[in-house]
C-alpha cells in the first residue's frame, strides 16, 4: 500500500491541516471472534513433553558440553526456553567453567568453529564474561581470515551469529562479522535450499537481535527440515506455540473490544489504526503467560501512544499541542474543559486508561508504578511539543538538540517504564522504576535504535508534508554531507547502541534479568518491525508474519 499526502478542511474546522493519509488496518473487526480454549488433552500432552525435554537438558553432557550446547540453542530458538530457565542457567554455568581452550578454533577439528562460536554466543547471551580472543586464530600470518573458513557453512553462520553479541572494543568480532556476512552472501547460491532459507533469515534478523517469538515461528520451520532434529523437542515446541497462540488470541480479542469502543476509525481518522501491530510490539517484549496482566496494560498504553504520536505529528497545531501538554501536566479531569476536538477526545482516553490501570493494580498490591508511568507521559508530551515547534518554525536542530527530544518521542522511555507496570512489585520494585526513569544507558540505547531506524525508513515519506526534521536531515545539515552519508553514519550509531545493550546484559546486570530482558526485547522489536521498511505505517509488510503468529496454528 502507498501513502499519500492530503489537506483536509471542514466547515467546523477552520484550520488547514496538512497531514498524511495512512493505509487502513488490514484486520477487520471481529477477525478473532469465536476463539476457543485449548482441549485439556493437549495441555496434558504438553506437560508430559515438557518434563521429557527438561530431563534432556539435565542429562545432556559430554567432555566439552557440545551436545548440551546444541540442545540449549535449539530450545531457545524454538521459543520454549522460558520453561527451563534455571536448568539452562546451571548448564551454561558449567560450560563457562570449562577450559578456555574450548574457545580456540583449530584448523583440523571438524565443526570446531561452529561449536566455539556457539559456546561464545550462548554464554555471552546469558551474561557470562567470555573473551573473543579465541577467534583470532581464524586469521593467518598476514591478518586475513583463513581460506578454509569459506567451506565451513555451519561454522560461518555460527560465527556470524556470535559476532552480533559484541561489546565495545572487540575489533576481532567486528572484523569477523564483516567477513562472515560477505562470505555467506557469496556462497548463498550453492547452499542447500533448506539451509539457504535459514541463512537468509539470519542475515536479516540474527538471533541476538530478533524478537523471540518471531525467531521461534521461523526456526520451527527450519528445524523441521533438519534431518537430525529431535522429534520430541520439535513436537513440544509446536504444541507449546499453538497453546500460547490460543492465549494471545484471547487477549487480542479482549483488547480489540476496548479499541473498538474508542471509535478510532471515526474519531481519529488522522491516526494509524494498528491494533494487531501494537499488540505484537508488546508481545515481542513479553509473551509468557505469567505476564498477561502486564501485556494487556502495556498494549493499551502503546495504542494510546500511537494516537498521541499521530495527533501531535499529523494533525494538531502548535497551540493545540501546547494546551494539551498543559492539561497532561495536571492529569486532572477538570483540565478537559480547556480542550476541544481531537485533543479533548485523546485526553479523555488517557485519563480513563490510567484510572483503569490504577484500579487493576490496586487489586494485587501497591499502585506506585502508575505515578512513574504518568511522569513519563508528561516527558513525552513535552518532547512532542518541542518537535511541533520545530515543524512550525521549519527549524532543523543540531544532532545534540535533536537527541534531547526525539529519543523521548521514540516512545521507548515511556514504554520501558510501562512494561514494568504490571509485572508485580516483587519484580518491578521502586528501585527498578528509579532506574528505568532516569535515562539509563540501556534504555537510551534502545531509544537510539528505535528513533534512528524509524527515521531511516520513513524520512522520505514524512517530508512530503510539513514535518519535524529527521535525524538524517539534522546530521546532513550540521555536517554538510549528503543524506546517504548521513544514513551511513547513523547506521553506525545503531551498531554502537547495540554494543551498549550487550554490555548492560553482562553479569552483574543493573536490574534482575526479568526486567533487563524487557528493554532488550523492545530493541529487538525494532529489528523486525522496520526490517523491510516502515512496517508499522505500511503494515502490509508485516501482515504474513502477523498471521503466522496470531491466526494460523502450526500443523502438528
């Protein structure tokens, strides 16, 4: 679908509004009507298979841990690792305690590169300290990667995946990533059809940067085609996916009723109607059944933020946004009187939503989390006002000026805070909210990834109308370079941000892993949503993937 730019003016609305006409939703009302519960027999089978897989994890062992590593890798990629977190942590801790010699790649050992790279990636992903120096043996005396590596297809892919978990200063991993990427692309035509599909997917979405459920849905297909796959594990993964899909369908059905009650199609014609895509964004952050309350709350918040973004960015004038921001500073019902039109409708939704969340939290414990979420809402509204002012004055800020507000309007600071809200005070303590709301490096890095990647895929469309300057335009003007050069530099900013995130995921983490993973998964969501373009605005880019996750079960 293509987007066009239109001007709208009604007799009742004397303001000429230059705004974008977004593609309509691809999901009709009631597309999940009739969702039923999973049969008890399937749930019983699921429990029995889970115990069998658990026994595999605890029993798998050998001198170098290679069998266990392959099993853990498959479990994680297949999306069932959340059932065996403690067992995998214990197993990987044992692997971490083994000899450093296991990280050195030898020319004569079959599959040595594959296992060395797999061991490095799994340990690094788990937060264990591990050096990449063993990969220096991949180079010859002239500093070039050895020729035999090009014939090790599995090893190359494993090296490529491992190199993505680099932190700052690990030049050998940067060089390995460049080498593995170019070599995999060059040998792609000669790979077997099934392995070629897996390589193509990884080149677009490496495991470290991919949403866990998106990885699982694709890897189930790849694993099915592997003749050496574990039949019990594969069947368990398929069954687990389908059972979870039922739960997620039920949640979508409930949230769609709330969304429909807001009459978005009528009252917010200027905004993107993206119920399923917003649900996916939060499902990307936590899909597990135990986070259902948090997922439901955060999905409503991101839907509200989408309306806020489009109202400020694509409809309201500076004066309207200023009055709206002043109302948000109070968050009192009485502030409605000063507003009119769409900003009044939006303000009413916001007041009711936060009241609803506070009532839900009061049923299970303290409600202090709502206060932190409201403060982040005020921050994003102030930042939106600054961007509207840039747009109104045709101001192109410097990159430093841009970062102050644009990284806030990426939505990630408020979303990371909102993701903690429904997780329970036993996990999301006041200390956790103090951390997440004070611009920690990891949240800022996720915001950088979100904002810049969004700008890269959407800036050409956005400047067809009057719009705040993008990062590309800000950098190009400030440094007097072409937009292509600006994009190249900003992609490096994204790479550096990913290294910041990798550093923050190393033990000891600033917060419990259950919380750190939410921020990591927000960053991962950007990789999927913007992989092929602006998949949020042009949701046809995501439609087949959304259907595979939320509509179509996996044949058993």
